[in-house]
C-alpha cells in the first residue's frame, strides 16, 4: 500500500532476495523488487483544451501514467524459533528508482533517492527444503518528489480553473517540505521459499 500522498495506485510487487546466515540467528542479504502502479491523475493539474476562442468550449482531462518502481538494497535480519515456526525481525537500506512512462515523458527520466525499511516475518515449513513466508514491512522513500510524476506539460496544465478539479483533501503542494519528503509505504508479502542446501543433503 502506497503512502496516500505518493499519488500511486496500489499494485502487486515482484522481487528476488538472497540471504546468507552469518552466525546464530543473524543473517544478511540483498534484494530487488519492482512494481508497475499507475499514477493518480487527480493529484495533479488537469490538462486543459480550449476550442472556439473566448466563447468556445473548455475541456479538462485528468492524466495518469503507468510507472515502474524499483527498490533495491541490503537487509540484515535476526531469526528465532517459535515452536515449529520460525520468525524474524529485520532492517534494510537501499535505493528506490521510479521510471515514468517513456512516451508520456518524451524521453527516459527517473526519480531516485535513499530507501530504508523495518519489518518482521513468519516462516511455515512445508517440508525439508521448502516453506511459506509471510512478511510485513514499512518501507520509507526519502525525498520523494511527487511532482516529477506529473504527466501534463506545463503549457497544457489547467491554471485557469483550479477550483473545478476534484483534488483529494489535503494534497500537499509540489514543494518538498520537511514533513512530506519521506513517504511511508506498506508491503505485505506471501512467498514460497526453497532451501537448496537442504535439498542437496
């Protein structure tokens, strides 16, 4: 679930991670995950089209675009047993990169900055070498510039009739004030886990 001020529609996430156990319950690893959400057009000025001069017709259109969101970095976690289940808590640091739609942006562009996360999970064994994992994480995006996802060119933006737009309540402005720079996004994952070292025994 994206932060309500991120102007992104909720979407599924796919990713890969690799973990190496150091000692006891401590392990470290790397991850990459991606998503393809759509922007919420009503968070931005609409595109305005006017025909017929002063007495003509004025049309307003909200414009959305599908973007690619990547989040990648490293994690450290500590695991412990809960009977036949195994649980863990962890923290991670990395970077997020958002790629707007190439056609609507008229070129390749990206928004990127640091990300960090905290989370916990529960593993349920299915056999000797496989299991299910339930994972919940709070993922923070630092210096998130929502205005960079605006797909409407400046010359086509509605500046004449802003009161006619159905902006969500309390939408922050385009500036990156200290209170809105960090976006808190929630990730809930159900994963199938395979342990190759156990299968090889």
